[in-house]
C-alpha cells in the first residue's frame, strides 16, 4: 500500500531573490502513487522504497526521478558524487521522501539507519549508536524559503515516528544547520571525526536505551553514505 500526504504549496517568497523553478519529470509522480492531482494543485509528499522501485509499471520512472533529483542535490551542495540515485543497489534500508505534483519535482529527503561511534563530549569516550540518519535533503531553487522544506521534513518525522533531536545528520550543510536551529531549536553538538552531527538533545529522554551502547574504541562512521 502506498501512502501520501497532501500539502499546500506556499507562494514563493519575494525575499528569496530567486525565480521559482520546477524540476520537470517525464513520469507523472502523483499518478505513480495513486494520487489524482490537478495541474495547478498542491504537491504531495511520497515515500519511495525499494518496493516501489521494483514496480513493473512505475519503477523505472521513479529511478529516473531519483537520479535527476539526486544530481540536482549534488550540484546544489557542491558534492563530488550524488547521495541519492536510482541505479546500482538502489535504496536498501533507506527511504526517500519526495515532494512532487504530477510531473514536477520540488524536493527530496533521504533517510536511513546507520551504525555510528559518537563522542558525547570533547573529553569523553565513544558511544555506539544506531540512529536514523538524514543523508540528503534538497528543495529546488526558488522554493527554499517558501515552507516546502519544513513541510517535507515534518512529514518524514510523522511517518517515521521520530523527533528531529533523535536523528543523526550526515555532513549537514550550513543551510541545514540553520534550518534545524530555526524550526526545531537544535544548535548544540560536539563535532565528530566522521562528520555526522548528533545534537546534544539526542542524549536526553533515554536515547541510549533505544539502541545505543558504550564503545571503548574505533572512530568514524561505520557506513559511508
């Protein structure tokens, strides 16, 4: 069963100084997820899993969408290779939340579990944790201050049943750090050698009891993105 959540597109803010841009796709993304959307209707947030990518009718089209949007995200972040793509081993245990309306892609949010060794403080030992991680987050240019990003992010939080403080963030950009500070009051963290950000608030409310244990050695993340 495919689940979607309809959301309203705020008007592009004039303060962004950027022209509203849509990423056109050959695939009718809304239709692939069983949503009948109007040409001028609001977008919906869809969760893409390997099951959808294996769909005999829609799978290849969704892979193409992931490739296209992943490349846009790569260029926007100045990365050497894309984090989100539709080829190879595809998603595995990861998921990608897409914000789209019919043939128009507006944003993506890739998440997945990782096994990490994290220092709780500058002078403390490492702790092994297994958090859900934000691996890629992108909203098309011209909509990055229009409310779509927080709408997509909150949809993911609701669907996954997780608080933003309980996530780990892989090499977050300054924009993402600012986004998390503005919308979720997350700011304090200890820099890690593996470049993941785990906010201090992660350790409150029994985070270790939900899947972490002390570790006496090792450094860096076990899994690359």
